[in-house]
C-alpha cells in the first residue's frame, strides 16, 4: 500500500471507481458488497454468533 | 547553513531546504526509492524537457543525514492560488491532470493534487514538487482526487458557474470548499449538471456516509485499476476545459481609453525607463499594475516584474499576454495584501515579504489609496518608504479630473491633510530624495523618480 500523508476521503475514493465508467461502477459495487459482508461478519462475531464464511474479497481487505 | 522551507513539511518523505542560493530537496529512504523509480522513466525526461516539470539533479552527497538530496533551480517569485487569475488556476489544473495521465503511462502516480505544487515561471505553469511522484501500485486509487476537486475544480466552478471569485475563499481556507459546501452554493440548474451531480452532490453524499471507513483494500480486491483513474482524469480534463469566465470589458479593462491615460502613457513609460536605467533593478513591483503596460517595460529591461492589482479582469488579460515574459501576476488588493498564514503563521509568507523588490512602480495608484481607501498621504509615503528601494511615483493633485470624480461625494473635512502638492512635497522630503521629476500635460500630475533617504 502507498503510504499516504494526505487524507484521501473514503467516499471520494469509492466515487473514483464510479467516475471511471461502466467497468468502474462494477468495481465500486464489488467493493461496496465486500464492505457490507465484512460488516455483517463483524456484527455476528460481536454478538457471539458464528461468523459466516468470509469472502475472498474481505480476506484480502483484512491484509490491507 | 541550511534553513528549512517553512512551507515544506507535510510529506515526511521529501522536504525542501535552502543552502545559500541553492534549493535542495532532502529525501528519506522512501523518497529516495520514489526518485530512483521516477528519474529513469520516459515520463520524467519528457516532462522536464517540455518545461512542465522542474529541472532536478541528484547530489552525490546528501546533507543533514538524509538518504538522498536533489537540487532544483530557484523559483524567481513564489505566488499562491489565492493570488492567481481564473485562467492561471485553470491552466494549473490542466497541468496537474496531464502530468498524472502521462505519469501513469510510466507506472508512476502523483500522491497529492494541490496548486501549491505549481508555480508560474515566464507566464507558464511549472510543477515543482518532485516528491509528489511515486511508483504506482496495482489496484491503488488516485489519492489526490478529493484534493483536486477542493483546490482546483470547485474554485473554478465558483467563478464559472456561480460568478464568485475563488481567491477570497482560498485565502480564507487554503484547503478549498468541500463538496458539501459547493452543493449549498450552486444554484439548482448548475447543481443538476451531470458533472456537478457526480463531483459535487454524489461526492458530498458519499463522504458523509463513509467518513472514516478504510476502503483502499476493498477497491484493490474489487479490481480497481489505473485505467479507471485515466478514464476519470480524461473526463475531468474535458470538464475543466469547459469552464469559462466571461469577465467582460468594464471598469479598468477600459483604462487605456481614459483621456489622461492615452495622453500620458508614452511620457510615463519614458520616465520609467529612465529611472530604471539609473537603478538597474532585478525585481520590480508594479503596484496597481492594471493592464501591465509598465510591468512590461520593466520586464523588457531584464528585471522580474511583479504585477499586483486587485482587479482580476485586467490581470486575466495580462496573463494571456505574459507567456515567455518575465512577469509574475498577483491578484491582491493593495489595501489588504496577502498575509503570512498557514501553520504557525509561516507556511505561506506574506506577499510583500516574497516580493522583496529593489524598485517600485507606483503609477496611477496613490490617489486611489488616498481618496478611495482613505489612507492618509503620510501613511502612503511611509508604506512606499518601507520597501527601502527607489520608487517611480505619480502624484495626482486635488485639482485632477479623476480626483474630482473620486471625491464627488466627500466633504473637505472627511479628507486627510497632505494632499496638496505643497504639503505632499513636505512629506516626500522627509522620506525620499528626488532624482528627477516631470509635470505631465494638464499640470495636475507629477512624476517623481525617488530614492529612499
């Protein structure tokens, strides 16, 4: 990962994918979906329930 | 002795210092790695050769324990975006986008997007922050996108779409307007433009909803690529190019058609050439430069001319004629010049501190200070004396036609003493010696070639 001294803004980063055209919208959707699944898994872990299978995308996210 | 540039501290990988007349950039290990990736790339050589990127050489020995050190030529005069005209900011924005597109083709990205990384030299924008470039890693988005919108795009939209000057905003908030603020400013029609919906409204919404979320990994995993940045940059370029400001031709833009201006211009020019010939200055500040006629005379002598005026339309026209000329343009009111500001009040030095002239032109200006801005004549002369440099001054008497217009609604007791020629000469005599003087046709204006006492 590039070390950033600049606060890029989370929403602005996702927006960039949308601004990249149709291919970008698909990327933004996958990124958004991964976030939602990640949040769901965390919520279940915090309530003591067994977490659902974490997607590959979320697994990669945890390394970033 | 090495001294740090007070405006270069945000990026720990790269910071500018001064060693005598030399401008050095000290790099840490990460900064050095980025330079070693940039320097051999086709992008770097081409950008420097085409005059878009500052010339840079690596030093064999880095001082102060730095991992590496680079040397740059000194920028003759540093100006800030809140002192630029609309077209200057637009040209700077296009340079920022073009460099990013070209750099990406060489596997390099620009990690920020601020006009403070761009300076104007000989009338053209020049990117000066070599430390902004680093290797592009697959899947990384453009970190500088939000900054680009706040510091380039939105200020340009302010002028083009809302008829508001961007300079006061950028001077008050150097980070620029947020997407949320722009949404409030733009009228319904402008807000509904497709580009506005994306860069303003949607960005405002997404920033609000996703504040603090870590998304870079998500984007990478989802297949983000440099092609998406390039597509965005191409569209942003078209948008920036489409932004125009029709400043009209009113007020001072018609200055040269005034009777006294056309009549006296040649004489004033000759008087100035004569004065500059005696002083042989290197840096001339033209106070109330208007269309830059006298700045151009100063630049033609080989000096750097710093043309300052508070009225943007005249400087916008001068910018269009300044390419290849040693003229620096500054939009700033003389009664309220850009102050020192930013971190610790030192990050962006005051205009007059940066100007540091060795000759001053004050033609057609002091009567506006005295009669319009109500500055006492003694204070005006004290200010001119503070430059500690020769001054080419045009004195305008109370009997002048223009002064009559400026004082049409003022009572005698509302005006400061020291305005008559006799009184003014007494004040002048306290601060300056007169090398030469010339009464202009009409008899109400006198040119002085002054040297400080």
